[in-house]
C-alpha cells in the first residue's frame, strides 16, 4: 500500500502527519483485519489441543437434538407455492 503523507514539524522535530482521508480509511481497515488475524491466531493456539469432531458426527448430533426437541420430524421436502409464496409440503 502506498501512502501519501505530509509531515508537519514543530521546533525542528516531526510533530504531525497529514494524509488523505481515503488512505486513512484504508489504514484503519488494515488495522482491523490485522487485529482479527491476531485474535484468530490466539484462539487457535488456545484451542489447539481441544477435542474435535468431524462434520458427519456434528450433523448426527444436530439432527438428533432437533428431533428430540420436536423441531425436525422427518425429511419431507418443502417447496414454495409460487402463487402465494408460502411453503407447502410436496405430496407424492
């Protein structure tokens, strides 16, 4: 990233830097991305030895949990009635 700056001196020492607002916004975005990356890396280090499960096992757990709570009764496909935009069960 190329930055265009103007340095303002006070008593012969660099005191302030002026830069275009658009470049300032880009720098802010980069800093936020960098902070996100630091947080992600830290979280990965903290959780590196945590037990994990595969996606297939996760799907089984979710399906079992939803069935137990009555949220998922069967795998009946649903389609939208184009005239009313309301979902309807597909009848075979």
